[in-house]
């Protein structure tokens, strides 16, 4: 058997000599530009990929063998150059798993199979760190990124056969976390290794190169045709740091990008509040009020983040001045048609900065939350509600208007950041009928009820104050920071436990009130053919301050945001409600837009298990 490692080195040498795949591609300026990065496996599928994409894209590859990930870091800026890349298809991995002899040379296959000890070129931890940096650099080009898994290497000793799978799993985790498109060439080629892989157990025959090239071309075309959003990894510079409430806070500054819609040169800033413990941390995003700025309200927001728990990281944002004030709603009001299906500069900057914080701080994507008061409450609803694929839940205190959120719910911007209606995150809203800004709350309440959204509200006659402890304790202590984006949830409407909102400037009977604050839930099972959730009322022994909780509540329940259960639309679904293992109610419902509604369900402090199945 020919030595795989000799072949890899020869392929690298060939990159500097006569291999035609390194020749300059004849570009058509009207076509998108595609860059291929990889080792000798990618060398093999470069020409087949070019042939598949002829007349559809200009396909380039790096001027050599990409080898291992540290080599990529050393050369990536030169490889990217000044070309505007539309798609970058990349891979490192096989070279990272080489065993090196004591002199640093690649250990031969014979030595490896004889059991001689060697040092792995790149540990999994180093490989992960290198890929993190490489992806961030490539995202900075503005290109859509496609990661290709490393193809199988079968010539290794028995204890090393699984190493490629191990490194693929590590890379997969990085790509999922960073939102990179995945092209799983490993699984694609694996069933055809006998007829398509060469005798060296690594490279491929012409039929294998053609087969891989076809898959690479398909993934590139899909990326080019997709309106899938990939965040621009803009450059933010740390300029200062300080400690508040036991937390390290770093201030970052950056240019405002034309991509976001800024027409003049501007600088903005944000603060990262570092967690005290843990990894894969939850993130709290904070929006300031009209009475302050991101800087002036940073200390109070840091305290809120610290109160949430040591594991929480924080992002404190600034709205911007003049037209960029009020978190984007002023621009919407000035030109509704322009921004009907297009983000305002402030909205785009906020969402990209949230993505930046997620990527640079190892954030759990399923636990990203947003909160704000007054103008920040309006922005939280306006930006957060229509971005259910980003935020797990929201908290808006005395929101200064609801036009922003109603406009965005009715006119979402087409993007994979924004989920369909059944992905709208749950919202907790505190307000007052004696607050001039609450004049539009009736419209918002009508909207969330009519659309069966998951909302928890509480109000009282105190005016434009953000002291939520004055509200119903069950609302004030609602566990909104425990909700996860990747879990289904119930929406409650027409609940007998609801108080009636008395209306703006009213001295009506319900001076203090709440809606849906008493309900609690826990997902038990979410499978393709069945779904089960526990529903109950909160108990006073769970609250720090007692609340006027009824013994039972009758409510309509709409199950939303299924992760696996295929509710579909127009399907007849069977449901049962069991309490203490006895069925207390059952029936059938017609699904709509992957949601299912069940009318007049009785819920008490004793949990019921609501189960829905496909008939």
C-alpha cells in the first residue's frame, strides 16, 4: 500500500508546481465568486466542482494545499485577499490528526502501525480554537460559509480509525454554534468507499472526485440561492474595562456599517458583562430608556445581569442619536414602506451585535434573553418579538409604545433569524393604565389575544415607573429566564384567572391586575408523533410574596414552537389531559400552522399532563 503521508506531502508539493487546479480562473464579473479551501481531497474535487458550476460561479481555490488548521491561520488573510467572496467552502482536519515523530516530521504509516509513539499535530482543543478563529476571520469577508467534514481515512492503525470522526464532531460543534452551513462529505462518500477510494485509503479515484465535486457544487448553489442570513463579523475594539457588582465589564467600539443602512461614518459602542462562572453561558441583552444611554444605564443593567445568576453574561447596547434613536421605530414611522420588509439601521446593528456577543463569548444559543424599560421596553418588544429564532423570552417594563412590535409582527423581515409565527418568544410585560405611554396597550393586548401568543402581563395605577415589585408577585417572579428557545411552550388565552384591564387613564374596578401570571409548565416529551407537557398553577409556597391565586383556572391553551412534533396544518390531533394518572379530559383538535389549540381546559395547582398525538 502506498504511504498516505508521502502522498499528502507530494500533493502539497504539486500545489507549487504544475497542478492545473491552481491556475487562474477566467472570471465572469457578472457571476458570484467562490473560494475552495482544503487539503489534497479538495484538490481532487476542484475541477469537478468548477465544471458543475460553469456559467454559474467563478470557482477559485487557495494556491496550495491547505494542510492543517494552524497553517490556515498563518495564511488565511493572504488567501482571502481583496476579492469579494460570495461563498467560501472550507475544510481542515486530516493533517491536524497526523502523528509527528520526535523530530517533528510526519510519522510514517509503517511506524504508526508498528505501535511507535508519536505526538498528534493538533489536539482537539487546539483544533477547536483554531477553527473558532478561522471562521471569525472568514465571516469578516462577508461570504456565506460552508464547512465540509473530513472524509474517511481507512489506512490507519485500528486504534486510530475513529480519530477523523472525533475531529469532525469537534468541528461540527463549532459550525453549529457559529451558524455555518454544513456539507457532510464524510457521510456522503462513506457508502461508496470501496469503489471510489484509492488503495491508499485516503484519496479518491476520478469517479470519487466527480462524486464529491457534485456535492460541493450543490451545496454552493444552495448557499447562493438561499436568502439565509449569515452575520457579518464586524470588527469591535475593546477600549476599557471596569468592575461593577463583582463583574468585569468591557466596553467595545466599532464602525457602523453600510450593510446595516448607515449612510454616514459613525461609531457606536456596547458593553460585554462577563459571567462569573460556567461555560456555554446564557446571555441577557439590555436596552436603555429614553432617559439615558447605554453608558449611563450600564451600571443598573449590570446589577440586573448579576442578579440573574453568576452564569449569566450580559450585553448592554446603545440606541444611537437622532434618526437612530428609539431602537428603530422612529425610522419606521417616517417611512413605513421602506422598512416594511427591511430592517432599520438600529435594528440590524442590534441583531448583528447580539450575534457577535454569542460568537465571541461562548453563549448558549437557546438561552438568549432581552429586556428593557420605557423606550427600551418598546425596543425589546419591537426587535425581540419578531426574532423568535434568536431570543428565548423577553421582558418589557413600562414600554413606551407598542407600534414597533405590532408593525414588526405584521411585517417581519425575511431572514432566517426570524421564525414563523409559532416561534414568537414569550413576553412578560409590566405597565400602568396611568402612564401616557400605555395608551396603545389595548391594541397590543387585542393583537396577542387574537393571535394566541404566549404573554404574561401585569399592571397597576402607579404611572411610568419601573418598580415591577408593585405588580402581582406571580408576574413579578415569573421564571422568564428559565425558558429555552429550543423547547415548545403553551399560550393561554381567555383565562378565567385573568383580570380585566381597565383601560388607559381608567379608575375602573381592576386597578391592579394580571393575565396568565399564574400558569407554569414543563415539557415532558416532544417526539415526531407525540407531544406531552405538564400544566399547573403556581403555588404560594413557590413565591417570595403570597399572591391571590385561584384554586383552578379555565383557559384556552395553544401549543406552539414544537421542536419535533409534526403538528402540521389541517391535521386532526387527538389529545388527553391526565391528572394523577387518570384522564380528566380528552378530545380532538385541528392543527393550524404547526400549532394546536385546546379550548376550555381546567388547570389547578395539581399538575395535569396534556398529551397530543397524531391519529
